[in-house]
C-alpha cells in the first residue's frame, strides 16, 4: 500500500509539471513579456537555435550542478522537474493549435490564464511534497554558503537572471510585471485549495501541503491549527 501511495504521488507530481508547462506555454504565446527564468530560457533558445524546452532543460541541468557544488543534492522530483517541464512545453506547443495573429485581448487572456494555470501547477508540485525544484535548491545552496536571508537571496537570483536574460535579448514587458506580482497569489490560491482537499478520502493519500508552505497561508476562520 505504501508503494502504491508513493506511485500515486509521483503521478500527481507529473500532472503538476504538465500543468506548469501548460501555463508557461500560454504566457509564451501571449508574447507580452515573461518571468525572469523564462526570459533567460527564451533568450538562450533564440540565440542557440534550441527549442524552448531544450533550453529549459539545459539551464535546469546547469542549476542542478551548481546546487550540487553548493552542497544541495537533487531528489528524484528535482530531476523530474528539470527534464519534464521543458519536455512538456515543447510537446504542448507542437500539438496545440494557436491563433495565427491573436488580438491584444486574446493575448491578455493567454497571459492571465497562463499565470493562473502555472500557479496551480506549482501548487500541485509543492503539495506532492516530494522535493524542491532545481531553482529552489540553488537558492538553498546559496543561503547555506552565504548565511543571507532567503528573501534577499531569492530576489538577487531573480533579478540577476532577469538582467542576464534581457541582455541576451529575452522578452520583457507587461507580462513580466504580471508574473512578478500575480504568480505568488496564484500559487497561494492553489495551496489553499489543496489544503482543503487534504481531508478528502483517497486525496489525502496523495496531497500534502508541506508545513513550510502551510505556514505562509492565511488562517481560515474556524480552522484548527
């Protein structure tokens, strides 16, 4: 039974990665600007001729290797994240039928929909509780070596990546601001939903919002603990 439960959690994690990739694909098709890491990944893809997915996988591998040098070893979930988000983005973009010349309204819908979908995908990945993603491991490795505060390290990484991506020709625009300000609330909304689902039969065998994420959620009236 324990083995079956673990397999179910990994299936749930993979579904979360697919949802993340779907959200990323929508923001890419919106063409209104991207989040920091996505800016860098798109810039690398454009300059090298790689697909966006392959560029994502390459940067993810580099991040994992640097994290290992900093003393943070990847879990299986980390490696699945590194490979499959990029793979799924390429898969979705190759099979989906996108409007040839979408209007600004359609692009805004893609952008906002992408933010919401991506946030829920991240919430699924987190609530699988099987390990951090590559970029989170990099942050933890730097925190361990420098003793800086987590928020300072994360902000520095995001800004540094954004500047490098922009310098390489990555797209920055209104989408960059939307993702910066809205992805957090989107993830929080997803985690609140999954937190409620934890008490459901069968679902509670798979979904478990870790204590570190749960602590950042607003308390529900009448909720215990």
